[in-house]
């Protein structure tokens, strides 16, 4: 297992391991599961996929809800397959659920999910934060709209806070002791220029064209629309934002996201092996 913040080089490390030692590179990024954003989510290229087997990348339609529970179910066959799984990504919740177990939370009905998405669009996710139970509000990342939406949906559906359900998780699919877990540590000063350069590469390799292809079915309510830069590129197409403004805004959002990732890894992955990104 290889966890790390965005643009830290973890995917290339996983690919090198798969090439030299064998194995299947398996996605553990909640946005890279979607099929309609390849360039903007930095999914492996077709060239990379030709170098070694890959799985769980781009296998979900852009308008389909996809939870950590769905990911665990899709991952299960690879844990017992012939090829060694090399699980790589930046979604800390995926790794935590995999190694510590996931609470058996009832599925959210579609009407509640639609209400949550509509309210976030109209009022911002902060409105939902205010309605969470106190314990959950103090435990989750309230700056992350997806985490807030999930917690709000659970409370509305079950009458019990997310923390209540998480206090009784099921047995883990892959206990930490049965894996080799690595966290890629990427210093802020080293990572920021890489984030800026990566978004420039996305633009050079077709991110705006990808947005144009998504334009006919675009809605900020779609699960895949949480891809950083998607809203900004749509604004460019609509003429309400310049490309330079979209680049700057997307870069800032990516830096903020990387900071949240590093915070999660420090808090929840203390038992993992630490690897310096500058030495990869």
C-alpha cells in the first residue's frame, strides 16, 4: 500500500514496483474511479497502463455515486487474486477502511442524497456542517464538502451520527500486519512547484478539451464534478473566468487539498513506513 498527497510521485513509484517485481497497480483515489475525467484527475495514461496491469481506474460512470464501501467490494477480488495488489492513492479514508474496517452504515436513499447535493450547491456545505451532531462535527474534516455531505446524509437517514456508526466497524479486509504500508512524505516547499507544474501539463495535454467533452452533461451535482479544476474549466468555457484565473484557482485548491491529505496521514497512519518523496 502506497499513500501520499497529490503530485508526490506515489503513482510512478507503484508503477516502477509493478514493472520490476510484478503486481497490479490498484487505485485508491476517490476521484480517479470516474470515467469522464482522465486528464484532470491525473489518472494513469494509456502508456502507463501498457507498462503494467492497472485496476479500479475510470471504471465508474461520472454520474454514479460511489462510496468507500463500493470501493472495498470492488477491491476484494484483487486481494485474493494471483497478482500481488499494489494499492496506491491519496484517499486516506479508503486505506483506513481497508486496514481498520468499515462501519456497516445503511445505504442513503436517493431523495436524501439529492437534497444534500442541492443544498450544498445553493447554500454551501457549511450549512450542513451546522446541522451535524456535535461529536461528528468535531471529528470529521469540515472543510471537505464530500465528508460533510456523507455525515449529514447518515444523520438524516438513521438519526444517529456518523461517529456512532464508525465506533463499531466490521473486521478489516486487509489488516495492516498483512501488508507493507508506506506513506510518501512530501514537504510543502517541494510539493507546491510540482502541483503548479502538473496543472500546466494537464492543460497542455487536453484538460480544457476534456472539459469541453463533459460540457453537454455537466452539473456541479455529479459525483465526478468534485474533481479539482472541473468547475473552473467550465467557467472558462462559459466565458466567466480566464484560463489563467482557472489555473491559479485550481492550483490553490490543489495545495489546500494536499494539506488536508498530509494532515490525515500524520494523524491516522503513524504505524506506516515513512518515505521521503524527495528521494524517490
